[in-house]
């Protein structure tokens, strides 16, 4: 059996506020991500506190955008 591993170098991550909250509430998950190439996080949501927490943990700027269907 052959396993192929794909390594992606993500520069900008787009994530929903709900999904990001799950990661931020369990920092073990946040430490599992390789963020060496990450330069920005775009959060689909409007909570600036979540953006500030993510910016502190991941060490990159975060911005929020309003969900498309409100």
C-alpha cells in the first residue's frame, strides 16, 4: 500500500468563525497546523475578539468579513 502525502503551503486561510472557535477553544488543534507560510487569516464572521485571539495565537494579521447570507 502506498500513501501519498501532499504538502500545501497556504498563504491565506479562509475559515468560518464557527470553525475557528472550535480550534481556538482547544489550542492543541491550533498547534497541529503548520503555519510557517501563513501570511493572513480571513474569518467569515464579524467577531473582532475572535480575530484578535487568532492573530495572537497564529502570529499573522486576521480580518473579518460578513457572511454572504444574513
